């Protein structure tokens, strides 16, 4: 893919669903016009799943500088706030950033600002995890204030737990922190903002082809290497297809069923991404694919 009309003196943002060709576009822009490619994918930050999360290959990384890929241990609960702090250090560098990924929340925080909520202390996180497991998210939601319950998605257990942790550790409801959001690091009008809008059937074919190539190209070996330390609650366990690969290694899924389940999970993930982008990135330059 090659695009014209992209200013060479402005940061570039490239969002899009999984398997849509974001990384290839970023590489083309970086090689043609210069720049450093910066990861904006919440799964590609982890060190333990390179093949399965479709991180750039070592050969691609050798062609142009890449940052924030595979630098986080799989058991670390990496947050959007951490990502934003790391990106901030790259915005003032000599090379212009080409920020590429599929995590819409990262781009939203970058271009609209992020509430400066203090990190959750480990003991509070452990307490929240234990209570959610034993009592359910509804018990945590019951301890939130009315305004918080009205603003968050109370059907999402992780959103409820996050709000509870903020209240428990800071004494302030999460909405109060969000209302004090500072200015964005990179306002949208200061960047070339592109969002890839892929046709469903075209994207589904690419997803199926890529998952097969992942299986043939090392994803199963990667799963075997991670098997000893695997837990479904690890932050990196959200890698699409990871649970299916582990089920295959345990003898609970055939290779064919693993492939089918992995493709379904990836298609569902891509659908959620496309829906989010279309709802939240209407001011971005949409690139129709194919």
C-alpha cells in the first residue's frame, strides 16, 4: 500500500483493525520519508508473543527504527498511562514518529488527553482481583457512587474493577479524575491521522490466511515456550488465539479446530475494532480497503 499527500514534517498516526496492513504502510512511509515506527498496539508490547501478535519481524525492524515493541514482560499489567509516558519521550526526538496500531484507547489518550490517575497499588489490585473472583463485579459496583455507575459500562467487569480500584486507592471517583484531564500530548490537528477502513470479507480472508501462516511460522512453538508460565489471567494472555493454542497443547483441541477457533476469535476482535474506529475516529482520514 502506498499513499500520497502525507506531510513529511508532521507525526503520522495509523489506526486500523488487525490484519489490515497497518505495519506495512508504516514501513513504507518510514522508508520513503523517514521516521521511527512506534507501536500503538496493547498486545504487541509484550515480550512473550511475537508471532501470535504479528509484531514486525526482525528483518523489518532492521530496515527502520521501531520502538515500544516486545519490551514489556507478559505478567506486567501495562496501562495506557505507561504507554503515553513512553510515547511522550519519543515525540521530541530527532525522527518524526509514525505511530501505528489497533488499540483505539491509546490513540484517544494521545490526541484527546488522559486523566492523570495515580497507579493502583499492588495490594489494592490484589484485593480487587480477589473480590471480583469471589463476589463478582456487581459487589464492587455496589460500592461506587451514583455518578460513576452512570458513566461507566457496569456490564464490563474490568471497567467496574478499575473504577473501584481508583476510588479505593485515591479516595476520589474515577469521573473526577477524568474531568481534570490535561491537554493532549499530540492534538489531532498537529498530525497526519489515518484510519484503515477495511471491507469485512476482504479482511476476513486476510485474517484466515495470516492465522494459518502464524501456525506454520512458529506460533505453536511460541505457545510451547510459554506453556510453563501460562495463566489465563496474565495481561499478555489476551493475545488473540493464545487460549486456543494452549487448548491444543493440552489435547483439548485438534489443530484444525484450533485454527478455526483462532480465526473466529480474530474476526470477532476485528469487528470490535472496526466498530470502535467508526464511532470514535470520524475526524481521521479514512483509507478504504481494499
